[in-house]
C-alpha cells in the first residue's frame, strides 16, 4: 500500500548523485538541525508529506512533542525520507531532524519507522 499523497514529481538524480546523497546522510549525526538533510541535495525537489504525529511525548524525555515525515523523490527508483521532531524545552521551541534514509521504491513499500521512541504516526 502506498503511503502519503500521490507522487506528482520525480527528480532526475543520477545513480552517482543518489549514492552521494546516501553517503552524506550516513555521515550526519542525528538529531541534526532542521534543513541539514535537504542541504545534501544538489538541486531542490518538492517534498511530499507522508505522516505526522501531533502530540506524543517521547519515551526518552528529550522534549520531543510530535513531528512529521516527508519524502523527496530523487528519481523514479529512489526516495529520500526524512523524519523531523518538534521540541519544546521550556519556552524554547525548535525542530530537529531525527533520521533520514534513502530507499529504493521496493524498500519503501515495507519500510516503517517511528519518528522517535514512543511516537504514534498518522498516515496522510
């Protein structure tokens, strides 16, 4: 079953560019500041919302209060999936990227991962 909205636009990233993006994701330390993953893309792509969590305190007590998962279709075969969490620490509110992964179309069909421990996800 497909998750999220219908894919309306694919990127034209080459296999070499996909490999470079995958390598860059593996070098990041998560959680990472918002925008860290998308800066790895050599050109912009529209994001597709996949799922969200509206208010789910995390089991690790790090101040996460929900989040979302978006995808960037690099080409017709590979997608970059990025999960971000919303943090609330006192009066300070900010977003951090919790994880990212490059998946093949086939891997995407069965991939499932919470935004953070204790999170529940609503599919879009």
